[in-house]
C-alpha cells in the first residue's frame, strides 16, 4: 500500500535500524536531518508514520507537537526516540504513540512496528486518493452546482468542472456510487483548498445510510489498484496512482 514514514534524525545508527525495520514491513522511509525541513514536509502532505529523534535533533519535540496540530497528520503514528533529556511523560504529552530509548533495540522496534501497522494502513486509506470521473452535485449557500469528482479517499475528494462558483466553507455533496443499486452518496464537507480549476473537500459527516456502500466502493477501488500493480510490467513508472 506504499506506506511512508518520516524519520527526523542525523543519527546514522538510528537511520539504519529504522530503514531495516520499516523496510522489512514494506514501509518506505524518508529522512530529514533537521526540524525545519521536517515541519515543511509534514505541512504539505500526509505521512503515515513519524520517527522523531527528540533529544538529538534541535527542535524535534516541537516537530511532534506541530504534527499533532496539523490537519493531515494529527492521527498519524508517531514514535518518539529519547536519549535521556525528554521524559517519557513529556513525549506522551506532546503526542507520541510509542516511546523508544537509545540505543534502539532492533527487536523492540520491530515489535512496535507490528502493532502500529494496522493504524498506519487505516490512516493511509483515509488519505490515498483514487482517480475517478463521476458527476457530482453540490449545495452551497442555497445554490446548486454541478461538477466532476476527479479523485476520492475515505477522508475527502477533489472536484473540477464546477464553473465559476466561488465555493467556500461548508457544502453538501451527493453523487451516485458506481456498482451499487440506486445508492446515492451524501455528505457534508468543508472546502480546504482550491485553485482556478479544482477544489479539495474534507468530509465532515457522511450520511449513515450510505457509509457502508461508500466504504465497500473504496475497497473495490483499492483491490483493482492492487491487481493492476500485481500484473504491471517491472517498469517503475507503470501502474502508479497519484496521491494528492
């Protein structure tokens, strides 16, 4: 599922343990050696998990707090690596899910990853955007607009072809779920970003009567993607789905 973890450290030994342990679980690792670059990356996209070297990177504990305040990563899994300065209680208070002390034990770290994977996969599904092309109706400020859904995840969707409407704030959306019998998806969402041709929406509330059908549809999209990747040629640029 292309899970990704961000490691914030300049410690070569910790880097080796994290890459080996997450690699064995099929999770990619991105490295940032300083707090500022880590905050910049986490501020512009969703990341499934974080490993933060809290005591040996200046400002790293503030990175942890920033993650928990962000819209995209506040539910992501966070490992706090301590080295005698930050207390366990302070790391937990800042938002850490797992506490690991230096020197880091490979076995202990892998055991923690096994526990964390289910949550990382769940968060990944909420943010992974599947490409689709469906008509959609929006109600905003008592005005009705039509457009096209261009990608969708468990947490929101992106729309295009909605004309010159200056949509903002909270909107109601509905569209027909493919592969279902007379099942309409209805939800309340908020506009979280927009440009000249696309708007991004985050779900605030999905109507209960269509939630199960919506989740089943997302699972079918994921299954199709995994099948395409399994039969795709070895060319690394083939069969990829884009995240937004």
